[in-house]
C-alpha cells in the first residue's frame, strides 16, 4: 500500500492535508470522498516515495522469484489466459518490487505490439539471456507454455543446487563465527580479571599465560585495529585482483583444485552446464547460441574458456563430446554420456540425465563435507576454549606450589 497526501475540506469548511493508504490515487480519492466534502489534488507522500525507491534499489530478483513466476505464468498460458492479462495478474501478486515494476512495463510494451521476449530483454536485471532466448524459442514454436514449464523446472533445479552448496558453507561459518566471538569475549573480559589476581599474588606466569595476557591487552587497545585494517586491505586486494583476467583465471583454477571444495565446485558446474544446455536444446534454441547462454550461467572462468573452446571446435564441424574432451575440464563419465547422446540423437535427454547424476553427486558431496567439518569445528572450538582455560589454571598450580 502507498501513502498519499491530499488537501481536503470537511463539513465545517476547514481545509487541511490528510494522509491515506491506498493501492492507487483513484482508490485514495474514493476513500477520502467518503469522509470529506471536497478532495483536492492527491500526491504521493515524499517519505513513502523515498522508501519505495530505496526498496526498489535494494531489491534483487532471485532464482526462486523467477521460478515461481515461470510456474504460475505457464499454468495461466496453458489455461488459455491472454498474455497481457497474465502479466497484469502476476504483477499484482508479485512480492518483489523490482519484478513487479518490470512486469508492469513488459505488459505495457506487449499491449503496444512488442513480442514478449523483446520486452523481457529490456529488463536484464530480472530476465537474463537464458530466460529471453527460451521465451523467444517458445514464441517461435507456439509452445510458450511448455517452455515456461521447462524454465520453472530448470530454475527450481538451479535454486536447489545453489542451496545445497550454500548449506555446505553455512554450518562451518556459523559455528566458526560464534566460536571466534566466544574466544574474543573470554580473552577481552575474562583474562584481565585473572591477570589482576595473579599480579596481586605475585605469581610467576607461564609463557602461555603471558601470551594470553598480552593478547588481551592488545585487543583492548588501538592495536586491535591493525589486523582489521590488514584484513580489509587484503580483501580489497583480492577483489581487485580477481577482477583482472589473469587473476580471475588463476583463482577460478584454484577453486577447482582446492581441497574438499574443488570436486564439489567441478560437479556443480558440470550439473549446471548439462541442465541448462539440455533445456535450451529441447526448447529449440540453436546449439551455438546455447554455448553463449551457458557461459553466462557457469561462473567459473576456467570452465567458461573450455566451453568457448568447444564452441570453436563445433563451428568447424566437430562433435560436442570430442570438443569438450580436448579441454580436459569435464569428468570422463560426463563426456562419455554426452557422446552417447550425440550418437543416438537424444542429446537433450542425455544432458538431463548427466545433470541428474551430478546433482545427486553434489548432494552426497555436501553431506560428506558437512559430516567431515563437524568434528573439525568441534576440535577447533575445544582448542580455543582449552587454551584460555589452561592459561588461567597454569598459574594457579604455581601458586599452590608456593603456598605448599
């Protein structure tokens, strides 16, 4: 609901400004006319306008948003509802403000004779090349509802794969964060209390306790800003280097070879490539265009270079499986299954099966990774807490010896 402001006159003739919440200026005027004798010009509240603009700027259209929209759109088109009416209904119930604004604009352009794919292409923040090309293929073949259903299934699979990978990182990051907070809290607030007691008793502090006292004093002084500045500088340097062609290539290559996560990154990239490629070819998108679209969905420069190299081989008359095999990036099993799909003429179906297989592999890898990280995190927490407790108890043993 939007907040509107209007000049109104009551039954006594008094004129003043009144605020009202409504979905449109017309609705606001109807509400105020039922309350007052006369209603003047209606404008949006400046505060509400600022907040709505801020909300629109911060909004991000997620894969889940597009999947839900595609599913609802396909059902309505399949039921015979006109596209313009579908867009109007879906824009009314869209929870994402950026998607809502885009759908209203697309609806207006479609009413003026623009094709749906052309109208969507003008809103890349909501509909990427993958979405636009599939919608264009659906319009050309007269199977828009089927294409939208495939799109919704594809986006749901991509969202599921992303959530699986995020789940592998959420647990260790969360536990690690709270462990570090607990360690810093005990070091900053607990160590000084025991340090004062040990100083008053004149006890000789062990090396571990001296180190913890020094660390506590450092964290409570301006010197604590030094590691923060260093971390921020390293983070900025990393991001800057990653934006360079050489830096991105080297870092992405490391992401495919790093311990624990390298195999997971490779399998998820293969699953995403096969899933998107299979859906595109099944929807009637030309093979060479499929390669260009898939490159925008991978996210790893090493694999993108391999796909682009395969595209050049295919332009010269080569087979997809042989072209991918030359790049030595995809697993042999995936290459063999793609080769079988080419030989049998069922490439799209085989691509889907490869995607299903590696998505299951990713799910199993995530579970194995999580089960492996749990004991490692527990040991790390035990080491941190044990270090603090040991640094506090060791001087006590020295004091007991002196008293004895």
